[in-house]
């Protein structure tokens, strides 16, 4: 049985494409193209079910056309309309524990700083620029912007979903100073 803590969301199947069972897939993470895993996971009737990928091709930077094993007609493909698509976390962890293929993997991890303790939970990833940011929501529901830079990360605990940082002085207060 696949558990929710063993997967993470990478996008959504929108609707069928054509008559042979292809699905339009809008993705937030193209990890399926970066690692050797031949299936994706979708929630069906309340449980997470693996579906093997027969083939896929990119349509744009955020969409692809997927053909799943056993889904060979538009009628079968319709059952996936607006269905979330997940990827198994176990394929993200490489040989080196600190080397992760996708920043999206960290969504839901708890962020700590070695000097300040608990910072909050990583809710989003801003990878719109070369300087990727973890957007952390703290207890007061404020957002903290933490650089996803390996020199600032001192530990990644995959089992407990925890990232520990060594943040420079002033980094956490810079956004609050700009608002005042």
C-alpha cells in the first residue's frame, strides 16, 4: 500500500487528448523525465494506485502528453480528468543523502536553523530564477524566504522530513525591515 508520506504531487492530468487514451498532463515538476522510474501514482477511490508510463512527450514547458499502460481509449482516459499525479519519493534520494534531484521534494519538510531552532514548514519553492528559494510558513503564518543553497544547509533528515540551516545573521529579518 502506498502511503501519502511516500509520494509528492508533481501535477494534474487535465483531460484526454485524441482517441487513443493519451492524457494532457500539467506538471509542476518534471522529475518523471530526470530519474529512472517507470510509473506515476494517482489517487483512485481513496487509495494511491501506480500506473506504468508507456510513453510521454513534452508539449510545452509545463505540459506533456502521457500514455499509460492499459489506458488505450478516450473513455478509459476520461476517468483521469482533473486527477492529481504523484511521484514516489524513494526515487528522489540519490546515493549521496544530501544530493536530491528536485527541490519540490522538500515541500512539507520542517525547517530548522542551528541558532534559532524551529523556523516553520516549507510550503512552496520559488524556482523562477537561478536563486531558488524555500518559502517557509512560520507559526504566525508569516512567510520566510530561505535560499536553497547547499552552503546554508547543514543537514537533511529524509526520514523525519527535516532540513537544518546555518543562516547568516539578518537573513530572517530582512523582509520585516523592508515592510516597516
